[in-house]
């Protein structure tokens, strides 16, 4: 039985263990950024598929990216409009980002703030976590904690004790990459993004 209380899950995440918890899109598999290699190993994920850095607020994420003052303004506008929510922004990474988050191209990082009470509670106490969907690479995202427990028996799983939790959409986040001039949609997902070029 790997379902644990939120306190134990938060302690486990801080200690560098793999954890799983609900988000507003699909359940996340997560760990501290320095231990991101655990996620690649557990999912049998190829190194060219970077992980997402998820946090409770945009303020927690900005130190991991770098850009000009104007770029920050553009990014902030989009973040203010869609966060918390199912939008991942792929931005130039700062030196603070551990290379293991994106082994092939450590110059970029995907960042997101989920619109989920339980995820927010966890992230507010752990700080930003390396995350991805809970599933083996190439398989559809697992939707229930029971499925995750079966596939990843060693992962600490949040017992869902949040009554006011919004049900997850079951659709991964939309991914938009900053090209230096404008946004390029890498994956259309939970949020219909309107981007003026």
C-alpha cells in the first residue's frame, strides 16, 4: 500500500522520493528537480522528452527561466491569463535548472502552475517539482490513483482527502514554446490558446 497522507507525501517529495498526486489535467509523477532522473527511469522515458517544472505560483518558477525584461512581460501576461491552469510554457532555462530535468537540451524548461487544490497544497510546501504524467512512456496517462499504484508500486501516492477538489480533465496541458519572437504551440491540450503572432 503506497497511499500516504499529504504530510508523508510532502516529506517524501522533499527527501527526493517519487510521488504522485492529482492535478487539474492528469495525475502527476513528481520529484525534486535534482532527482528528475528517477522519473525517466520509472517511466522508461527517453532522455529527449523533458520534464515539466510545476509550482504553486509563478513567482516560484521565474528564477528557473531567463529572458529580457520585455520577454518577462510577455511571459507574465500569458501566465496571468491562464495560470493556475492547464498551460505549460517552454522558456529559456536559467542556470538554476538542474540539467537532469532536460538532459538533451538543458537550455529550455517547461513550467506550469496547476489549478488544483491538492497539487497547490503539496507544491507550496515542497517548492517546484519535476513532473510529468503518471504512466509508462508512450502509454496513455493513467487517470486513477489505483492504476498508478499498480503500475508504480514504489511511488508515494496522495490519498485523496480533498472534498472540494475539481475533477481532473484527463487531458494533458497545452504546451506553448517561446521562440524568442512569439509562441509556438507544441501540444494542443487542456487550454485553447489564442496567440496573436
